[in-house]
C-alpha cells in the first residue's frame, strides 16, 4: 500500500488521456527513481505552463501569447483558414509545415451521442472571422470519423453563402483516423491533395 501522497499523484496522472491507473503508477515509480533529475524538470515545465499558457482569442490555439504565434505571424496567409477539431490536430498539421495559412480550433466535434451541439463548439467565432471578409479558402480538416465528417458538413452548410472555396483533406486518411495519430508524411499528402467538399 503506497503512501497517501503517492496515491494522490498516481490518481492525478491517471486522469491524463492515454494513461490508465496502471501506467500512472509506473510513471510515479519512474519519477521517484529519478527524483533528482527528472522531477525538478517536470515541476519547472508544469509551472511554466500554468503561468504562461493562454488560449488564442482568434483561433483557439493554446500558446504562451495571445494572439498566438501563428495568428501573429505576418508571413501566414490570413486568406486561408484550416478548421480542426482539437488543438492537438492543429499542432499535428502545423508540424507538416505544408499549410501556410491560419487555423481555427472548434474544441470538439458534433456528437448526438455525447450531446455536443453546434453552440458548444467554437463555430460562431469561425463565422465571425469569415464575415469580416478577406478569407478565400476554408479547409475542413476534421478527423475521418463519422462525427468528424458530420461536423465538416455542418460547417460547410453554414459557410455556403460566403464567396469562398471550401475544401477538405483528401481521403487517403484512414477511415476512423484521428489526425493527431498520423505521421507527418500522410498528413502532408492529405493536405496537399485537398479537394472541394462534395
Ligand atoms: Zn491564434
């Protein structure tokens, strides 16, 4: 039976996505063994994140500045917006370095099952960005899941009266595939071969 402190840390870690109680305990043991080197680093990193991370008020990215580094970069093409479900998808796509436009993070996907409605997602802000004008392409980069595609079609409908090109990532994305888990080559290919939403 581990001490209360260790139990508390393990159960906090177990709440992280991808970590169950067993991996959380392994992580705690790993940290205990390396408390001289790894623990201070981890504490510093956590503290830095707590003190500096903000959500970009334009696109919903998470960064240490607001607007985020992508929105604030004058070399970025503000005429193209790539819409993604989660910040992790934005990061995955941006690692491919192929998209030179800006992003918009929805914060999820429509889901009847989980009761996620359009007003629960960051869709109004996307429409407001488009209404301001100057956008000529919206790339719908939802995951290749049923809910992702439902979300893409919903957004395409909301955008249909605007004079812009609506494209989506090429299929070639594995069905059920989550962007975050794809390698950069596959992502780059899907982005390069993007096509009108049909
Ligand atoms: Zn931003």
